């Protein structure tokens, strides 16, 4: 495994745990968890558009690839 993929796996795992565990502890349903994760994805996409100047077309393409 490359250093980049190791870092990716670590950061992704930490992010998911930080988001999901408090919700599980509070008794959230699977639907509640998915709504929060959807909000995080949307926030990341909007960040890429606004701060990184990624076009809306590229953003939509990336979102489509996540849900295909």
C-alpha cells in the first residue's frame, strides 16, 4: 500500500468515526446517519467549487461517479 493510500484510509476512517459514533451513541437511526453523511459530501463538493474553483459540471460528474 502506498503512503497516499495509507493516509487516505486513516483520514477517511477517522472522519467516519468522528461523524458516525456520536450519532450512534445518541441513538440515531441509519437514515439519520445517512442524512448527515450526505450533508458532509455536499459540503465537500461546495468547498471544491468555491475555494478550489472546480466547475459545477466537474462537481456533478464526481457526484455521479459516487452514486453510480
